[in-house]
């Protein structure tokens, strides 16, 4: 039987896997906590409020994952759509 208790958790992570749009910037550094889940919830909440699965315009402009990740690390976030209720947008910005 394989005993994984002797192997540090980080050694299991070989590469970043996921949808860049939904990933918190902290994930890219490898140092993150539960706030990364809050970020992902905010992104998914954006889709719910938008009523569509189309990428946010701010994210749709990139040619590849690297460009998107670099922009997310610099602070780019989805835009506020005209149909968003102010209280929903306010929650997303937290």
C-alpha cells in the first residue's frame, strides 16, 4: 500500500490545471488559501448574473492562457454588465 503521508502535499502538484478565467491570481503563485475559493465564486456569480456562459469581454480579448493569466495577476477582472443589479455587482467586487 502506498503511504502518501510522507510526501509533502506540494510535491503532488506538477502543473496548474483549471480554467484560467475561474482561477484566483494566488493559484498562479502556488501560495493561496480559502480566498481563492471566494474569487472563483465571484467569477461564477458573474456568469449567473449575466445569464450567459460567454466569456467576460475583458477576458475574451486574449489569444492564449498565458496572456490571460498575466492579466489576471495584474488585476484584470470581468466588467460590470448593464443588466447587473448594483447589489450583485457590489457583492462581486468584495
